[in-house]
């Protein structure tokens, strides 16, 4: 999307953010002591805060709501999404009887049934009981059979001790349904691992002093052979300590076997290397070009305009060339997609012989199927895409010779329960995808209407947002409204069905019978209109994301949907930074704020957990010139005594090793010290960056947030 030049001196929406103080480089931080995550005094402070918050939120009525939301999360009728390997369809499942979950599999004929017959491979609850530790399942990597057969026998299972990003890796035998005695086992760390062959792994992990980057991720990849230890693993690939991470993967597709290593310089720049003749061949493209390899094809997506072979390729386009020709010097790239003002590439996926494009047109889905032909590519469009809904496609198993062109199609909307379909890609589009499973309705979704509106931001940019409300909504400014947003890392907020939101917000009623209104803002910093939409709110331009969100809030008031006393906002992670800035810069717009697992102290964020890896997004506060703009969106430094802030609920998790809990702790403590008694805090012990290690914990945090907002707004 082409953005107009900003006019920073004259707000076009009539809204001027509150002035903030100018923190000095050596400013005192009276709550540094809260950065000791597991200290006894610090955890005592957490427990005291939790008790205070629970006294505010928990009641008999609240418990009924939490039970209702947990019923949705534990429902046996929800879709068990599956990953196909060989003849089996693998799924990880949690419910009331299995809170930590089951890793299981079934055949296709069984999977299509309403109640499949599952073969349980690992019971996480039983594992926890036997080992005295509540493990959290973090994924599995299956080893392709060396003989070319269909029977997969070994896997690497990732298990987190607390739901954080650090995980233990163990070798698992699918035949005996047990861990391999004396097999591969890596201690808990932020680890990337890939099978090289049956007896060899490519491992990026914490190998000891000097092996981790400043971002807390591995900087070395080593070759670990069966029977060996990480101490004697052979060096394979390494990146500088100031880069984000190194990792390597082995592609075992028959006929296209290769090993790839990636030097992740920052979040948006990386170098991709191919292993050849005992050395590394760099794929020579600009570091901000996304690289994808599939069989003989090299697919490239530039994040900025890129001139290659005498042709200027726009940011966000998708390009293809045969890999061997490119490595030999060929630079005539075929353009498969070019963005326009309304359309962006959300994602792409390969089947065996076709390329599936997930496109967004003003944040509604469009699916295209591309097929290589001699000297050209055939193109077809999957028809019947509903407006204001999300549809995504991905390969079922592109390495299966018998069904390698099959794809999953997942359709969902704010009031449309999720459906899973299966189709076959072909040059002419193929037959219509057939329904496989459909989620039931968890609330009275037929009584609501979904609308898309556009607010005008401070610099004149049109910002889309979705509104979900009762079909008989009265536009008199009195409706309790929840505005949600993210606006970062090129992540798009698209329509999605949530029975939890339906029960905890839309179906609730005020004393005069009003229901809740739910709004999702598609602000800059996200990926709704491609990399230019994201880049428009990077670093020194971060304010645009906050101006966009404020413009949506103001538009909801202007249209009579709600008013300041009835409008709340909610965000997590980068979205927590977003709503933290709403609290400190735009408090006059909101009646309440819910801020989850947030970044808030932008002075020290690079020194906390994985924060150093996000310098490309926010800037480097240790550079005085960059701190000058970063300080303007550091909520922790912009809190003022005497300001009239709306009530705030700040929540986090002790085990979050990505953002960490300390920024949330310090923000709540500073608000309270400066006299803002309406600042509330809660910290979950488990769950990592999601704050939840099981469905019960997820239901609690979801309902705490919505109960807090409802109390303040309704």
C-alpha cells in the first residue's frame, strides 16, 4: 500500500498525544530490584499483587464465566488439526481429562470420522506424574525413513519444563511408544535441532560460555553423532555474537537432499547458505530478501524494492527461479505476485507440483494456485472466498508421491465457526475442496454482524478495522467495547472465530441489556498490506502505529459505537507495548486497559530476556540518538504522577523467557508508587510467553482480562 507523507506538525484527526517527560540517560530506576525473576522478596511481591487482583476479579459470577470459557477450550467437538507423515495423521490434544495433553495419531479413514480412533503415542500427564515434572509439549520432528518407505519410526520430541521457549529434546521410538534408551537427549535450552540422518543431528543450543548471542539464542551449530555428547560435537556453522541466532536444517526430500544454514542477523535480515563440497555457498541476495527452497525452485520475497538483473522488483512481490540457474549466475527472475494498494501476500505454501498463495485484499482472503509450465506459470483462483473472513491453504504432505498435491483449507470468521476442508491443487484450480471437519458454534453467532470500517490516522492514512456487534446495536455511545491490536513484526490480525471471546465478551450483558462490542484494528507495523505497511511504523516511525490505534478508538466514538467510559483496549507482547502507550499517551480515549506479557521498559528491553533480538523493530536504546525517539514510546518512562490514567490490568508469566515478567512488574509498581491505585497486576507462574501451560490457565488469564475490562466499562 502506498502511504502518504506524514504531516507531523498538524494532527489531521484533531488528536494530540499527551506530552511526556524527557528521561535522562542515567535516570534512576527504583524498581531494578524486581528484575530478579525468582528472588524470594520479588516473588513475595508478586504473590501480594496476585492476591489483591484476585480479590477484585474473582466471584461466583466470574467462576461461572471461567468454567464456560474452559468448556470451549476443552471441547471434544473442536477440530483436531493434524500433520501428515507417511500414512499417519499426528495431532496434539488437550482436554479436561488430559490437561497437559496427548500426542497421538490416526489413519485417514479414521480421521474423517466424527470420532476418530486415536493411537496415543505419549501421555504428557502420565509422563509428568512418572518424572515428577509438569512437562509442556513443544513439538516433534520425525525422521524420514532411510529406505524410502512410509513407516516413520523415530522422532525428536521437544518438552518445555515450564512453557517457556527453553526446551529439552529427547529421541522417541514410535513403535515402542517410549523414549529411546541411550538415545539423543539435550538439556533444556533455546535449541534448534534437525535430523541429518538416523545417527546424526544438527544442533544449535547452549554449548557453554561463548556459544550464545546477545539475544539469548545459539550462535553455533554443531554436528552431534549418536553416542556423543554436546561437549565433543563437531563445529559446523557459526555467526557473530551480536547477531540474533544461527540454525541449520536438513531437507530430506528424495532427489533434492540438501543442508541449509541460516545466519539471522536481525529480525529482518539474514544470510542463507547451502552446504556443498564440505563448504558453504551463500545464496547471494540482499539480506532482507526472504528465501524459500522447494525441490528445484528458489523463491524470493524482497522486503524493500530490489533491482535484480536490470528489473526493479517491488517490496512484497514474490519471485522464482531455478536454484541451479541462480547459483550459476542467472538473474532473470519470474514474478509470481506483485502487490498493489489493496492486496498483499500473506503467505505461500508448496504442494508437490504447485505453489499456493494466500493473499489479503483489504484484509480479506484470496487464494491462488500457480503451476510451473515450460517458460511460464499457469494461474488459477480458488473461488467462493467469503468476504470479511480468513481462508488459508497449506500442503497436506508435499513429499508424498500419492497425494503430494493435496492441500488443507481452513476457513474462519468472527461469527463463522472454523471449517477444515481438503482439496487437490491442479493447473486449472482442481476440484472443489471437500469438507472434512467443522467446529460447532460456541455462542449465538447468528445474532451478530461483522463490519469493516476505515479510520483516518494523523497523517491521513486510512486504517481498516473489524467490528463485531449485535445486529441491533444502538449507536448512542453506550456500548462496552473492546479494541484489540498488535501492530508489529509484520504480523497481520485477520478474522478468526473465538468461542471464548463470544462467551466472555459478546454475550455478556449490561444491566440495561447491552452486549459487548469486539473490535480488531489493522494498524501499521502489522503485515496487512505487506512489508511497506510494517516498515511505516518501524523504529523512529513507531508513533504511527499508536496514532493509527488512537484513530480507530476515536472513530468508534465518532460513530457512536462507544465513548471513553465504555471503551477498553487489550494487547499482548508487542500489543502490550501498544496498549501501554495508549495508557500513557492517550489516556483520554479509554476507560480501561488490559496489558499482557508486555514490553514497557524500552530503556532496558535489550538487556532483558530475548529483547536484544528486536533492535531492528524498535531501535537501540544504548545509542543516544536512537534513545531520543525510543523514549517517546517507553511507557515505563512516560508514567507521570498526577495524570488521570484509566484503570489498568497488567499481567505476565514468571516463566516467560522471551519478553520476561520484569517489565510488567516494574510498570505496575511504578504506577502504584506514583499514586495510581487503579493499576492491577497478575503473574502466572507457568506458561511462558502465552502465560498458560494448559487450558485451565489459558481460560483464567483470558477471563481475568475480560472480567477486569467488563467491570470498568459496563
